[in-house]
């Protein structure tokens, strides 16, 4: 059931594009994409924790240069990305993953533990000088995600990748691991247009499956509007839920603060879909 | 004058940019709106509608067209803007720097980027308004003095305020003046949440407005839906405020 690893060319310098040919991917390797503010991080963090509770070993990937995923997982934002320690700067050439370190070592040693057996891998956060101070981490991150398929043990893991707003990272090869994308769409024109664009990239050059999640839905009309603006059927409906706003204000995970809330129950439905489609794919 | 609009995804950058561009044009300015987001949607809030917005070409992709007979010979920023600019209502011109939703979207770091357009284009007598990509990436690639003002859009949520704080810091490091736009404000507690992090800065307040929400739901420009709604009026006031200061 584990696909054979294939040899890889040396990863290109960031942020040069990578070839978009699909690589072997695990059945539960997921990216979460959509417009800014659609609820990607809350959904990603809650989904990662839920999959952990179901007995999967989970890698949560935070590739947003802006703060996001940690709080939704229920952990504080790390001060600096652990991946810096796994990076080296050769005399000639850019930062890279230290030689001898592969994706599995990164996942074991350079990730932050979260509850329910989840581990969080971070790209690094941008400050006033952009990502330059954490370039080592960024390049080590890209080396890691582009070699994810080389680690046979990881095929048994679930991966939940929380992406920054818009299609940029999909287009630039930041998510070669994603077998399927959860496309998060609010009932607005801008969110739906982003959803269409992301889905087109995912199904086309990235060769991935798409699961549409209608987000912040408070009426049947809003769900219908998402489907009309998208031109697609919605797979799962995430209700507008005060529990999310309350948890965010307190900087805690909604799955800890309100485990019975409508949004957590909706994420459980999403986890069902992911498990089911993952089984069909393998 | 060169203006850029930054903030967290979903904070309202595009809605404020589009409405502000229309307001500035109505006040007699020659407005060039630059959609500097690789997920370009400024056309919607300028009033072009979803379909026409989807049809706007990105300069980068057009320039990196792979067929030899497609090569476009334009060597100047002005030439590119002239060629790719499209008309929007009230005499606004709009141009999309780059879009990353096509199978062949070109290289993200080579050729004409949103960063370069904003840095290098001369405002001349125009008012240039750049709607930036979510986060602070483009802002951190600007040089000192390449913009006259950055509008940092902040919603009263912890994450949005944190991104705004980083944007303000990035602008300050480049000596670019900042106007914070507190958006979707429902009361004093919201403003206090933003002020407690951003401190004593220049701030404009745009109230929560069902008209703007409905415009976004339907894909039309808020200024076309109801120009007297509280949110749209607040953005018109930002236009007055920006133009009261000599460029």
C-alpha cells in the first residue's frame, strides 16, 4: 500500500517554482486553502486534533508567514521556528536542510508537540524585514515538504497543511504533499472566486482531489449562495459559531474550549469525509 | 501620490481599495488602481462584476506567454500599464500585476512583479492605489520612500490586529507614513482592542455595514449599492483625508 519512493532532483532555491508533477502522496495528506479570513486556521487546527483523537498520528503544517495555526491547535506560538536548528548555510549557495537530515527526522525532532499526539511543523514567521531572518527555516521547510514522499513511515500519518490566503503557495510548490485540498469558502463573492481559482489549480496541475467546505454558514440561503457562486456542490457545511470567536479572543483551541460546539461537530463530519476518500484513494 | 492597502486576509483591503479608488476618481483624481494580489479581486469592488474581474489578464502571465508569436514587446512600466490597464467606472483605470490561478502562471519571482510595479512606477500627476496581497510580504519588499502612505486595515480580532501590528512595524522601518483603517467596528470595545496593540496612531474608522456585506455577497461594488451607507461614507471620508494632505 505504500507507494515506492522515487529519486528527486535537488530542490530549487526558494521561491523559484518547482515542477508541478504530482508525487506519491499519503491517503490522508491534506492541504487547507481559501481566501483570507475564511476560517482556514480554525478548521485546520480543529481537524488535526480531531484526526489525532481518532488514533491517527498527525503532522500539522503551518506555512503561513503570518500567525495562525498554533492557537487553533491549542499551543502557544513558538518564539522562533525549530527548523532553524535543522538548517545550514553552505559557503556557497543558499540555506538548506542540514545534510543527513531527512523528512522523518525533521518531523520527529524539529516540530512542536500539540495535544492529541499532533506535531506542528512551521515555515517561520515574517517580521518587519519579511522572511529574510528565517530564510534557513524557509528553505529547510521546502526541502522537507518536497521530500515528504521519501519517508515510508509518513504514509501512515495524517498531514493537515494550513496555507496562507489565496493561491500563491499552491502555485509555487509549497504543498506537494497534498493529495486533497479542503477548499474553505464563505458565502461571499470574493471567497467563492478564490475557491474556484484554488480548486482549478488543485484539480489541474496539482492533480489533487478537492473537498469544498462552506464556512461561517448561518442559513440555508447562505449555503445555497456558496454553491451558486462556486458552481459546485458543497461537501461539508461549517456553521457560523460564536464558540469560535470566543475561543479566538481567549487564544485557546475551540476543540478544548467547546468540544460539543456546532463547529467541532462539523469538523468531525469533515474528518469522516477525509477518512472515507483516503480509503478509496489507496 | 502612491497609496498601498495592507492587512490580514479578509480584513477588507479589497473592498476599501475599490471604494476608495472610486471615491478619489469622483473627487477629480486620475486614479490608477493596481491589483497587487496574486489572487486579484479588486475588479469586483471597483464595480466590474465577477465575470469581468475574472477576465482581467495579469501582466506577468501575458509577458511570459510561451509561444514566440505571443511575446509582447513592452519595455517600460508605463507601456505595460497603458497596454494592460482596463477601464472601471468613474474613470478609474485598473491593472492586474499577476495572477496565480492558471496552469501556467509564470515564475513568481521573475519578470514584472507587483512589488516592482509599485516600487518603480512614477505617480506623475496620478493617484496610484495598490491593493496588496494578504500579509506583509509586498510591504517588506518596498524601499524607503517608494510609497506616500500605507493604509493598514485592521479588524477587531486578535489575528487581524497582530498582522496589522507587523504591517505598521514594516512600514515604519521604511519610513512610510501609515493610516490605520479600523474596519468592521461595532463599538468602543472594538476600537480599544485595536488601540491597545497599535497604540496612538493615525486612525480612520469604518463601521460594520450590512450594505458592504450585501455587496460582497452579490459581487457588486459597495459604492454602487448604496453610497450613503455608513461604511461607504466612512471610506469617502478617508478619500477626503488623504487628499487634504499635499502629495
